[in-house]
C-alpha cells in the first residue's frame, strides 16, 4: 500500500492528538438521507486517505452504527498510528423491541436510510459513556479511539457536564483516549463546556459559516482564550453554500428567500475571481485561530477528492473583501 503524505495538522488543545485541517465526516457513509453502497463508502474513505486526510469523524447516531462499521472496515489495513478516529457518546443503540426506557427516541431513523432495527436512547451518565464507547470500539473493530465527543446534549446539559464529562476526563487521564470534548449544532452550550470544563476540543456544526457566524460571539473567543480547539462542521449549512439554487436546504430545511439571496450573492462574488463558492465556504472557518480543522462529509470518492482539490485554490484578499461586503461580518474570520 503506497504511503500518502497527510495534509497539514494542528494539535487539539493541550492533547497529544493532531488533526488534519480537513477531516472526513462519516455521517454520509452512514446513509444520511440517501443509501450509499458499501463500495462507494469504501471508495470515499480511500479517496480521503489518498488526498492526505488522516482525521475521520463518526458516531453511533450515524446510520444506527453503520458509519462506524464502514469506517472501521475501510481503515482496517491502514497503519493505526497514522490516522485519528473521533467518535461520540450520548446515544446508546438498543434493539427496537426493547423500547420504553426513558429517553427512547423510537424507531425513527432520523434521516438515515437504514432499517429501523435499533432505537437510539439518550444516556449521558458515566455508565452510558462507558457502554457507548465499548459498543463503538466493537463496531469500529479497534481497541482505541483518539477523540471522544459528547454528542448533542441539548436537553441534557447538566448531566452531560456533571456525569459524562468526568467519565471522559477519567478515560483521558488513564490514557484510554487522547482528547475529549463535545459536538453540537449550537454554540451556547458548547461555550459552557469550554468555560466550565477542561475539554480539548469542540465540534460546532453550522454556526461558523459564511451565512452564520454566531459561534464567533462567545464560543470562538472563549475557546481561543482557554486553549480549546474547534472543529468546524456543517460549513455548507446542509447544502445551500455548496450549490445555491431554489429548493436548496439550509440546516436541513428549505432555505428562506433571504438566505438564498445572500448565498447567490456570495456565489457571484466568488465567480468574479474564478473561485467556486464551496471552496471559500470550506476555507472560511480555518481563518480563525481557534479552528483546527474543517469537517467535510462525502458520499463518493469524487466528492472528497474535489474537496481536497479545492483546498489548494488561491483565495486572494480581495475575494475575502468581496465576501465580507455581502454580509460576512466576522472581521477576525477574514484576517
């Protein structure tokens, strides 16, 4: 197997873990919205590796464990010390017939095209963290993961900080995992994690993009001050910034006319410089010093190869100025 040089890396806080500036998002190979074949999923991971990506993000939530199984299989022959795996805790997967427990989310597959044979049950207890991680390791076929994130504790903030976080802190202290943190679609609770705990990293999805810079209000300054690294996900806001057109989605819902208009104006500004909007959207978060990596989801080899290719495009300062004129107001993000 031919060795491929990785992309530039950054450390996660004070941890020994380093992440490539592009990370592979595993939700799509868990059949997010659309079924992906085993062959296509494997080809996407292989293309990410060939493009120098060495950081791979997954979760039990993604396809009811399908993403973890596929990612583990695709990486099995790769040198274990050459890549970083991030998975998440907070949802236990249980047989659909065992419903009824508190927090049961039912058999709804939540947008993933997979059989509803399992249910997700929120559990942010210390025992739930350990059980979730053990199950993830079994699905991945690994004896360790590098990063563990508390996943979507929106309605369970006190338990996540009071129980899940100390359990992860102990796992980190024991050397079982290298870095710990939280991953959410909101910035406010992530700011709590940054200021009230000693996590290494947060994954914020959709809140630091060309259309939404709400993470810059408190989360990014707090992370920078505390030495906590940020991974930016959802940089296309679920599609609108990848291909703005009528019917495009923003945060998984039909985009409003105002948002579509802004996205089209951003696209026109980029076109004047011959740079695709999606290249600028993916690069934007990396301009902030707190951001260590951008998470890119892909369901095919072509999609992830294109993301790697776009990373190498030159984006002149004049283009950032043109983008700012459309309404990207976070000056620090354009430095």
